[in-house]
C-alpha cells in the first residue's frame, strides 16, 4: 500500500490522523480504494463492515458514502443498498464527451495565461512522468502523475468556474487512468504531454486546444476498448459461474427415473 493511500491510517490500520477531520479521512480512504480498483464496479458498500474495517463509528462512514454518492463514485439502489458505481464503456464515453471540451478549453486558456510558476510545475510533472515511464511495474503511479498534469493545466487556466466544473471529474479521471493504464503507455503519453506543454509555454492557444483535443480523443479510443474487453470478460465469467452452478441440478433431474 502506497504512502498516499495510508496517510490517514494509524499503525494499527485504523483511521486516526489529527491533521484531517475523521469524516474527511474516511472519505479520502474510501475514495482512494475505489479509484485504485480495490473496490471495483459493483462492489457492495456495507456501512457496518467498513466502519469495523477502518476502526471508526458508522457516522463518518455514512457521511463519506453520501459524499461519494454525490460525486458519482457510489450508486444507491432501493432495497439493495449501495454499490461502487460502474465504470464501463458507456459511462466512460459520457465522461470523455465532457472532458474533451473542457480540457481543450483549459489548455487554450492556460496558453494565454501561463506564468513562470505554473510552467515550472508542469515541467516537474513531466520529469516525474518520464521517471515513472521507465518502470514497467508502476502503471498506477503513471496514471496518477498524468492526472496531476491535466489538473495543473486546469489550474493554469485561471478560470475559477472552469476549475469548479472540472473538480468533480478529477477523481473519475484518476479512476479511469488506474483502470486503463498499461506499462507501454508511458512514453506515448509523455510525448503527447510534452507537445501540449510546448504549445502552452509558447502561448499558442490554438495549438494547445488542438493538441488537447487530439490527446483526449486518443486516450478515449484506447480506454473504451479496454473497458469493453473487461466488461465482456466479466460477463463471460458470470455466465460460466451461473452455468456451472446450474449443471448439478439439471443433471440430477435427468437421473430421476
């Protein structure tokens, strides 16, 4: 478990750091577990079990679940309880439709308004991405650093309304990167980010917008393909499990005189 995912946990594995409210710590921990896939789509979220696991009362867990539901990470169903919201090709396609337009706008504005500090931050993120890309075993960190890069461009747009619109999408972007990043993605994504950085640094708003759109379109095609394959595999596995469970009963009926 990485340090970022355990910052709010004590040595005993329970929540208890003093620098955040208990509610925020529980929320952050559950959110991270959904983003990195430890709680996959369809995972049933049981308030009592989570409270026992984290060593807290049910109140902060309930508040965290409600917050995660408003952000689209958890879906509640009448008489069935709460589940981790699905992230399949259909949901991802809707996400990309919005992301393409907002990130293109953010890149265009960032090229017009970039300052030295913002550009330095982008440079540091690119350097970090290059280092991560050299390791074939750090795909989760690769997704995280690329999400940080995109978030920084939104910050550099200097548009508070755009930042507010993009904030709820940041977690979904990180979850998507976590689910669809592969070892070979690093060099390609770094190259595309370097082109985007150069356009922003040179103040070419049109080029920055065009590159951002192309980058999102490219990641869209790859991500939707991977999610569709994963969905098909899950459906095949479910069908096999159902068939296997039904076979003894069917054979039993056939053996009756």
